[in-house]
C-alpha cells in the first residue's frame, strides 16, 4: 500500500503493531518519536530523509507540530527480498536511509520532483516491481508468504500440521528462515497476526469483549487481556475506549 497522510495541527499518534514494514518519507519533522533507532544519529524523522521501519511488536508513539509524510507499506518478506537484510536485525527499529537504502535514494529524489501523489505512487510501483524482479530471492519470499498463510488458516481450523511440515524443513531451518524473513518465529508471528485480527474485530462494538476473545482463539479472558497487552500496552477495553476509525491508530 502506498499512502500519504497530512494534518496541519499539533498532535500525537500511537500506532499499534500492524504486521507490516514501511518505507517512510517525512516531509515535516516529528518533534518526538518513542521508538528505537539502529544508529546513534538524530531522530530519522527529523532528517527529512527516507527511512525503513522494521517489523514492530510494540506501539510506536510520535508527537508533531504538523504531520505530512508519504509511505510504502509492505509485507515483512520485502525487507530481505528488496534490501538483503534479515528482518530480525531490525525488529522494532527505524533504519536510516544511509545505513541500507542508498540504492533507493532515487525514490526520495522522485518524491520531491513530482507534485502529484498519484503520479508518484505509479512511479514507485514500477520502480519496486523492477527491484523485485531483480532479486534472486523473490521466489523464496513468495513461498514463505504462502506457507505462513496456509499455516495460519490451518491453525484457525484446528489442524495440527506444523509449519515445518508445510515447508519441508527441520525445526532449526524453519526458525532461521522465519527469523530472516519475518523477524520472529512462526509461533510468534501467528500470535502477532492473531492480535492484528483482534484489533480489527474490536471495532464492531455490537460484539462483546468476551465474544471477541473467544472468536479470535483466546482460551479465556485473562489469556486474551494478557496477550493483547503484550502488543498494545493496553487492555482490549482501554483500546476500545480510545479507538478511532482507523484500526490500530490512536491520535489526539
């Protein structure tokens, strides 16, 4: 997904884990960012430069005077396929362009030379398609992404076929592959997806918290609350009181 977001008034965002990675191009600086950087340089969002946001398993919090940014949201496997970086190395990190994204500086140049968002988005799609076709690990990325979809579907259907059986690898090989391509183990990734699905279903206020927990595979309310807090740093009830029209995004 290619997005643009803008607001001209001061505020704060809290963004819950989404299971995605993003290339972000901030046009205006963010005054405060509660997240970990992979270098000791200034806040990357203050550098007016493209940066890569890795897989996050806890909320991101930012404060701004005004917000204006472009972003490219991608599946986790894109990090290793496009940038050659094991995703586990940048889990919960922001990575500045100069660390890993030098070949992608053309994206930033193009952003500042094209005024129309749709034109820039179309240009980015073509550029990324070229980069994907050039990578030697593209098919590995697709196969792993398909495998995790099958695994999650089978988990929902109470199947006991393991991810190792789906991939045809040993437990050690599977763990290494998931660390490289998804940043976390297959079990942890399944729990993250379970959380993301739960966040979406919480927006149906006609369904009780107890029903939502049961429908999303939590075996009791304490398990539901404990697992949700691990990713959101708040309870499901607290999230429901603060939620906006955008699942996983809280702002004020």
